[in-house]
C-alpha cells in the first residue's frame, strides 16, 4: 500500500506544539566530556529523601502487579495533609496529567481555555489535545498579567482559566486580593484551574493557599506536584483537588493504572520526609536570594521570583548565551519560545552550583 496515512489524523493534532524539555544532563556530559550542572528544569538538586528511595526499592519487588487504581493510601495521606475530603482528591501521573484530564473534560471544538502569557506551555498542549484552543493573555508587563487583563479576555467560549501561582517561567505570584477578584469576575461558565506546582517555595505574605478557597467556589480546581520540592520528577506523580462531583467525573478520563507502584510508595514516603522537605525549601530560598542579588550586582535585570528559579534578562540573545554556558558545564533554559528572547530561566541549584554558574556567566563578559 502506497501513500502517507497521516492525513487520517484529526486536524487539531497538527496544532499541538511539541514540548521541548531542558537538555538532559547525560547528553551534555556525553557530548562535551564534562561534568555538568542542570539548572534548566526546576528540579530539586538534593534528590529524593533517603526514606523515599527505600520505599521505591520495596515497591520494586511488587512490580509484577498492577497498582491500586485510585492510589488509596496516597490519596488518604494527601487529603489528611490538606484537611479535605478524600473524594475531592484525584491522584494523577504528574500535575501535567491533571491538566490534560481537565482540558479533555471541559474543552472541545469551538471552546477555549485562557491564561496569562508567558506561562507553562503545557496549558497550550493540554488544550489542543482536547481539540480546544488556548488564548494567550498578552500582558503589558510580561512578568504578570493583571486581573483586569485576564477577565477582559474571557469570552462566552472560555471554559478553563489556567493560572500558575507562582508563575513559570517568570516567578511572579498573585496575592489573595487578586485571586478573590478573579473569582468574583469570572462568569459561571468558566472553571479556574489554579496551578500551585511551586507553592512550597513561596515566602510572600499575601500568597493565597488555593486549597482554602475551594469551599468558597466550586468552579476552582487546585493542582500540585511531587516533582519539585519532593524531588520525584522522574516518577510522575501529582494530584488535583476540587469539588467531589467534578473530581468524580475527571476520574473517568484519567484511565486505569496511571500511577505506578513506585510512584505511589515514593509519594507517601515523601509526605512524611518533612526534614528533607524543609532542607529543600531552605536551600531554594537561600539560593534564590543569592542569585538575584549577585546577578543584579552584575548589572543584569533579575525578575523577582517566588519559585525555585530566577529569570534574568541578559541583554543578549539568550539562546546563544545558553549555548556558551552549556560549554562551561551549566545547562539553563533560554526563554525565546515564550517571547522573551533575551531572558534565561535559572533553576536554583546547590550553593556550589549557584556560585559556579555566576562565575561562568561573568566569564562571558555580557556587561563589558
């Protein structure tokens, strides 16, 4: 049989952007023959807690068995920590999986999602996977769209509003008053998906804990991740919290056996590894302050951040700068795909990695 059967694929699939991850550290080390530091993907440089590794090893002996469908032990542990009902929690294969499920539930041809831009690219991917479209709110200040700009972009077709708080890749956050204004201004036909993947790193006094708002407005869903502070990015486990009636319907779309045995065991252990979590948070906050102060002292514009990364405007082609840094052993994320052609996103590493990165960047003499 001759010909290309790709024409049989539904047209909306061609509009789904390919996710471009940070360059793997193994690839850079193999290509350049160096020891590299990956500061591109907002991972926890401490790695998982020892008790988490032990839990994974124990779970590995049972990998011939299918995992429990609802991840009941983990679900119960999450609900207990958050002081919510178990039936308001949906455990997923990473926070991005919950985004996809929500998009499939609420979007479709002729329906749209909405979100400030630049932000997490998976909002676009998930929306188009569902044959919907993602509308970018292009803010006057690229660090953060105002509530007025967001609400002014809502239309009768808008079914989902994606908000990352704090935002990736800018590090900006919305305060309690802004969240309340969003909820008051949103029409009844629009759900708010509040993404708190980085909430553990926040120190701002006006930061709203999204979980506390769920009882006030059933249109709100909160998604969180075990990939960042808990250092489980490689296992893919996250969860969403919302009105039980919504969660019950979303569970239909999740699919069977998505959260592996090691992921469930690791996440349960991670919730109890409070000392490791505290060390991870303290390291990120200390490193964030060091990078912000040091880079600003070099004459570079650093955007205030509440996450485990900082965004810096290097005043030059960020892709070229990232390439030069990579050759010195530091992998960072250029933000040209987000419409920020002179900006880099730098993950907070260990203090040794942070200091080494600063020396490497200074060696490029961007401000000379």
